[in-house]
C-alpha cells in the first residue's frame, strides 16, 4: 500500500452563478426553509455510542423548546421535497426523532432521522455546507455510476439523501470473514470495478469508511455492490493514486481478496467492462454531462500545483496530449472521459466492421 496523504484542510469552494444555473435547470436548486447555520444553534449535546458502546463520532444535539418546533417543521418540509412533491399533508405522520452532528471530516454534517408514526419506518437525510467539489461529485456519481442520487441545494446549504449500506470498514472487519467463497469472489470483482470507476471519474479518498457495501438478496444467493458515500474529494488532489482505492492501506484486505480470488486476465476483463459501462453512461448523458463539465472547466476546484501534478500523471497513463496541457481539473476530467469514450467507440467500430 502507498503512504497516501490526503489534504486535511481542503478548502470549500463556492457555488458559482454558472453552476447555480445548471442546478436550477436540472431541478437540484430548491428554496429551502432552513439553512445549515440554523442547525448550529443547538444548546447542548450528548455523545452517540453504537451497540458495542463505542464512540460513533456523532453528537446528538438539542435545541431550545421555542426553536425546536420551528426547526422540526422546516426539516419535515425539506424531507417532503427531497423524497416527494412537497405535500404538507404527510407532516402529521412524520416525526423528527433526532438530529445528530458530526465534527469529523470536512463536511461536518447534520444527520436527520425522520420516522413515519403510522408504521415506525424511518429514514435519514443530511444537511451540509454546500461545497462545489461535493456537488460535482454527487452529479458525476448520479450520471456515471449505477446509482442515482437525490439532493437539493440552496445558497450555502446542501441536502443529501442517505445512502444505505454497510460501512466498508465494518464490513471488512465483521462480515467479510464469514462470507462464502463464491461471495468473496463476487465482492472482489465489485471492488475491481469500483476501483476503476473512481479512477476514471476522479473521485478521491475512497478509504474503507468512505464507501458502503450493499448486499442484495437474489432468489438463491446474495449479490454485493460497492457504493461511494463521500464526495468531498472530487477532482482536488494531485496524486493520481488517491483516486484509486486499491492504494489505501484501509483497503488492504480487499486488495488481498482480489489477488486471491481473481486472475490477472479477469481483472483486465472487469476493467474493460467498467470502462465500457462508463462510456455508455457518458454518451447517454452527453448533453447534461457536457453542461456540467463546461461549468467545471471554468471553476477553481484545486491548486495549480495539484492540477499540474495530476495532468502529468494521467498523461503518463494515457499518453493523451490534451490531458497533459489541461489548465483546470474540469479539463482533466473532460479529456479523461473523452479518452474512455474514444476507446469504447473504436472497439465498437472494429467489432462492427
């Protein structure tokens, strides 16, 4: 494993008018009734422990009685617009059970637990400070991965839906050892594809606690998928390997699993499959993706030092001169995706002829 160092103090980049226009065009922009800063006015908190009495790094926060009612009503409105059409008739069946605050990491999110009082079903959503890097990461995940994402933005506040799954570090420690050999092979395959997907779309810092493993029960077996849940490090770092999960020490067990269960030929096959799928998605989202990347190419999303370092590394990987001369993270991503699409189209033409 490489000794990869993530920038501890990645700056938060503002939402520019151009990005704001894009968000409005694709219904991501919504006039929210509450802002991130409003939730910071809590009066007290207690530590949240897990079932093993270990600190989860979340704090359960409390508000004054006269503010609590207004905050809960606003959060119900946010929830209704995030998952539905904003209909207020459902409010009487909703309860905001708790509001948790995490001081760990860049985004310092609030986690809101909303329960349906009729059947006790509950779900979560997150309130975060809006950051252009994170928003680009969410949009790219929505378009280029197998997973659609739902989020809302208003000024400096971002609302994200909860991504269900077993945190990667917990899965590796507690569940992976008990998986069947066939399941381990399937998990290894998914990690190869996840690794390739993160690299191509330049999503960094996929250490084991920044993704989840999602088990789905088929009629005679369990299918596992790997999903990113943290999008802060979209197109920021200069080291190319930071965009490749295989090089983080936290993923050592997964890398060893790949070595044990999958041959080099199969690894190459799965990489080609994932590149082809990403190329197909990029082509199907051509107009929308083009507009998003057009915004990115004119944005400041990293330092010039990081841009120069990353463009040189990816040039060595692709030998694409456009990437070598990129002047922004948006341009690097644009030419990297163009490279993947060209390879896919070239193979298709050869097969057709």
